[in-house]
C-alpha cells in the first residue's frame, strides 16, 4: 500500500511540475464554464443540466491528454527501467499511476464545484442530481483514465497513446448513442458496454450496483491489460 | 556476492546470451568488458531484475534473482546504461522519491540523502532540476540514487560513458571509493577503466564469456599466448640486419619499426608461438658482429587481449 502511495505522489508531482497539467486544467474549466454559463440564464433554471450534458464529451479529449504520459513517457525517457528495478511490484506501479491520475482528475473536477455553488446562491438547486452528476463524471473519468493508462502502456509515443485512448473512449461513448441503429438483439449488450446508460443513471441520482459494477469492471479490465503490457518486457 | 550460472537470453530467434557464467566475490570490483552488442547490458538488466533470463539463473547474496526478485532488488543499486532520470524533478525530489520507493526508514531519510549528496558531490546542485544539470552531474545523481539505500551490490552499466576526461577521473575515483566496501559489477568498453578500477575482468563477446581473470593475469596470458614478438634495435644496414634475423630459428617475419639514427634501426621480430629466441639473437649479434642496442619482448596491452579475444 505504501508503495502505491509513493507512486501516486510521484505522478502528482509530475503533473504539477509540468505546464501541460495547468493548460489541461484551464482548458477543462473554460470549456465547461462556457457550457455551464451560456444556457444558465437563458433557461432560467437552477440546474447543471447543460454542464453535465457536455462534460462527458469534453472528458473524451481531456482525459487522454493527461493520461497519455503515464507509461509512454517513462518508456521514452528510459525511467521505466529504473522504476521496475526498484523493490516494487508491477501491480503497485500500475495502481499507483492510476490513483495518481485519478487524484489529479478529482482535483480538476473539484474546481468545477464552483458551478453548483454559484447556482445554489442564485436559485433553489436540487443537490441530488448534482451529487449524482459528479459521481457519474468521476466514475466515467476514472474509466477513461484506466483506458488511457492501458493505451499509454502500449507505446513510447504520447501522441499514439492519446489517439488510441481517444478512439477507445469514443467507441464506448458512441455505443450508447447508436442504439437505435443496432439490431434489437444487440441493444442490451451495447447499452451495457457503452458509457451512456450508466452515466445517465448515476447523474439522475440513481446509484445502481450494475452501473458501479460496469465502471469497476472497465477499470479492472483496462488496468489488467495495462499490467500485461508492462509485463510483456519479461517475454 | 554475484553468481551467474549458464544464463541464456533469446530476443525472438536472436540469442543475446549463451551460457554466461561468472562470479563476483564479496568486495570485488569486476569489470564487464565487451564490444557494443556483446551482451553486457542484457546480463545487467537480468541481474537488476528488469527481465528474466530465457534459461539459467543467478544469485545475488545467495538470493535467486527470479524466485526472490523483490529481495534481490532491495540489495542491489542499479545504474542503467543511459542513466534515466526524471528531468522535471530536482536533485532533492529525485533522492527523496528514491528513498521513499527504496523504503528507507523515515527517520533515516535525511541522513541517507545527506550522505550520498556528500559522497557524490551534489551539494551545489541539490535544488536544481535535473534538466539543468551537466552530464557529469546527472551521472552523479544516477550514482547517488543507486547508493542511497547502501546496497551491498552495485550494478553500473557504463557509468562513465559520455563524460569529459575530468569527469571520468572523478567518477572513477568515486566508484573506487564506493567499491572498497561493496561488490561492484561494472560494464565498460573503455579498457583504461578496467585497469584503473577493477580487481577482476570478464570479457564477453557475441553473448559468450571469452575470458575471466585479473587485469594483470589477462595481460600475462596474452604475453604468452596472444602476442609473440620482440623489439630488436641493431646497428647495420636494414637488408643486412633483416636477413640475419630471419636466419634465427623460430622467427617468422622481420619488419623495420623505427630509426634512431643512420644504420641504427628498430625491428619488430615476429616469432613462433611459445618460442624464446632472445639468447639466439644475442648470439647472432655476437657472431655477425652486429651491435645490439635493445632487445625487448613486446608487451601486449589489455587492448591487444581484448581485440584478440573478441575477434
């Protein structure tokens, strides 16, 4: 556990040492801020629907942008050799990196809490969907981080990692959006694999174990694949 | 103690290591010598726990590198070939992070960092980011990270590569001091380095161990086996001396090497393996009334040994 924490702290230090993290943070806040603010007064409703409607799409770009470096950069700089020859297991490395990125993401997400605070100060905000929406974004973002970590483990090129991560995330996103075009028999399966239904449920404030299981399974699968990719050096 | 036994490594169908076996005793500094692509780095990566061998095994302080990999890694300080470091970290951040991942006791961290900073001469750059450091200082940071947990075994893959002559001398001096109390396996293709630092040399070529001895022992063997030539300086015309020398039994060729003054020349006399013709040459000079100024067996350098063994 201590080793995971050490790697988590190291990853956070990398994030906050580099200007890229601040650029990503500002971009995320600006874009989301625009979607949050632009419709708020038009609709004249104390709701964050605009923000929660667009945030998943923005995450598809933002998460790969900060997850792409997780392993690819270590491979490129050669520091992976130093890391894996420390008295630490490969599972701890993967877990530490994942939690580092999740903590960074949680910090970015935490900054957007200013939106509900602003709304609640000017209107009567229903906090149930807000908490659900944030939980949904947190789980979806964590799932995308796991996808990004796996993509990053496949290459030493961060751009390639970004593209692979984006394509995988976008596929999961699209699956839920294209159910009306899919054969009826496949609809339940595609609906389960896609992000959409799970995010919708949680953001409505409905915490269903099936949705949580979906996100945990996705994270576990992607981290497992990332671990296998890391272990590939031993073959 | 490092004990390597019949290590083999395949990359696909390419055999990078073939039955590599050697031993480094406690307190020894062993130079691992070989041309590029000989298998030095592969061997070191296996010993450091980066990857397993295809077959064969090794023990570090009686711990099996595969079965007790975590314990082995705790005992080893490893400086990889390209000295990879996190360039966005400062020296302080690097050493702090390494001490955490090396699980150094919290109360002992400050002392451990202080010790390696002094040992490696890093005080002046302690708060500087690695990306702003010269190659020499980066190498020192690489050594410091390998030393911070006071490992009994040090594996250093080409620790002086790319450094300027002054830095090379400093790093060698540092390794020598460190090596006084530790077992060190050091790879290099710089032969003077072996002479300057190592107690023992193992030469690897094409993934096979071709020789293992002390630097002096290897040189001695080479004088007996590798080279067979004498340097002879004699007075007389070149034709006269050459033809006279060629009459001596055991001489295979005579070539003029240098000239001291007119009609006093130095010659390289190649002789048959194992032959000792010094007395015959002395007698020849006396018989033919040729003044003999110098007669020296040509000594093989470690370079000659290396070139011969890695042919």
